[in-house]
């Protein structure tokens, strides 16, 4: 989940535009990590050596790894190890952005270092194997969200991000959250209320076009118009996620929360007496807005 | 009884959830379906159609699934009711079984789990 926060960081730094990031997220789905990217991440080669090998590749039939071995930049064992290694997902994003000419490898490397330093992320947490820093990243992201139960709030949001990855896709980044007071201008939305010790209303809101693509991913079916199936997909995702949250809370805290049936609507000003915290998830197909307001 | 001859009632307020479960059951050989969009309708259709197997969601408008289970089993204690819900807490599981449900499936549904449920009841 690190990459979902990292994209927002790149945007905030002005290192990429929204369009560049969206284009990269789209391309990422069909891209493969390259040996040069892995070698640089492992500290075995620098950007100049990688560029030298790439140029050499244009004059020969040899593979990138073979040329690296010929030039003494890598051993055969190192090539094998790199090709078998698990790599952090943000590396592929960086590779695609570099291929698209947004920035070079050195700049990308510096940005990653800046991000992990700012967020005190240990090196081992950057791999896919260990995401121990994720609760800290979620906490930082939600630092402005007041709550009657911060623990539950953070669990909810972390689970929501995981469920977006699980059921919709990992090609999104979180944009800066926005606080609404009094009302939120919904477009096409599904809404559901959790009851019990942590009463909260959650709204899933997006444009019609984004909803069609969201639903297509959720249902694994190609929808092309906004119909009752698309609407049901939005409600179902919310209901599924909220149900799983209730199960987690029950298992962890022995606290039974309740759930009301989801409802839908469009072009409405959703009102609330409590602050509404909106966090936008920028997917390659559009922005999915999640709006939470605690009712206690 | 063979699965293709069994009448199956699916009670869920989501048209997508009903379709997805129907698709899984159809892939296993089921062919006769009755649908309900809330607990009230589920009870009415149970009485009218006498299905051989019932799948019910819990969170539904007008009448929830647990209440529907109680009314259906009051009508017919041998009714084969399977709860299919996203809220698979111990509390809900206990409430469902005490109400008379025979099994509980946590959403998202797993085709293998549905296959196991029908294979133990039909040829």
C-alpha cells in the first residue's frame, strides 16, 4: 500500500502532474520491471552505467543482463538474484515515469529517499513483504480527522484502502483529504450507516463515467451505461467493506456494530451536523471519493 | 432430487448480488430460481413457491434476513436456509443458527463453498 501514498507525495511535491501520474498508473498495468531498475535499486549500478548499457543494446542482439556482465557491472549470480527478487511496487511506477520522460532515475531515487525519510519508513517496509509502516502512513494521512474513536477510525480507513486494492485495483493514489462542514455535494453516490458504539455514515461518490468503470472492476463485468447493476455495484462494495469492518471490530474488540441497508442517490447535497472527511482516491479511470462523518 | 430440478429462492436487496449467486448456482446446474428483494418478500415467496433451498442476505430493507429466517422456519421447520452476508460476526452467526438457518456464507461468495452446500443436498 506504500505506492498508494507515494503517488500523492509526488503530486504534492510537483514532481508529476495529475495527468502524468494517471498515464503512468495506466501503463504500469502492462509494464514489467527491468533489470536496470532492479540493479539501481539494489545499489549495484548507477544511472550512467544503465544508460551506457541501454545504448550498447541498440548495437547488439545481446540482452541487458549479458551486456552488464560483459562490462563487469554485474556478475552472473547478481543478475539471477535480481531477476528472482521481490521488488517494491513503487519501483515499477518510477520506471514508467522515467520511460515517459517525466524524470530520470536519479531524480526518482532522490524522491523515494525524501519520502521514506519524511515518513520514517524503515528500508524493509518498502518491499511487498512487510508493510509495518502502513498504519503510520494512514495515521499521518488522517491527522486532521477528529474522531470519537481514533483507533476504529484508522482501522476503518486502512481496511478501506485494502478493500479498494482487493476489489477494485491497486492503481490509485490518495489525494489530499478535504473537510466539509454542513454539506457535501454528491454526484452519483452510495451511502451506508454503521450503528452501535461507532456510528458513522460513509458515502462513496464519483461521476457517472467513473462509476461505470468502478462497477466494471468490482463486478468483473464490462458495463457501458449507468444502470441498476452499476448502482448496485457501488452499494455492494460499500456493504461488503462495512460488513468486513464490523467483523474485524467484533473479532478484535468483542464489540458488535450494526449496519443499515445501503442507499443511493445523485446530484444531492448530503447534509451532516458533524464534519465530513472526504478522501479522494485517484484511480487511472477517475476519482473515487470516500466521505466519512461520525454521527455520535 | 437433482439440482436442475430444485427451486432456489434468493433473497437479497442487491440485484448484482442476486445475479452473482444465480450465476454460480447456474454454473453448477441449477435452473429454477425465485428472487426476493427484502425479507418480507422472501417470506411471501417462500409460502407461495415452496423452494427447496433458500439463500438469504441479512442486511435488507423492510425486514432483515434473521427475521425472515424465523418466519420461514415457523412455517416450515425443515426449510433449508443458507445465510449469505458480509456481516459474518459471531453474533450474527449465532443469531442465524438460532433462528433456524442451516449454514452461513461470508461475502464475497466463494464458488467452491456454494458448490459444497448444494452438493450435500442435491444430486
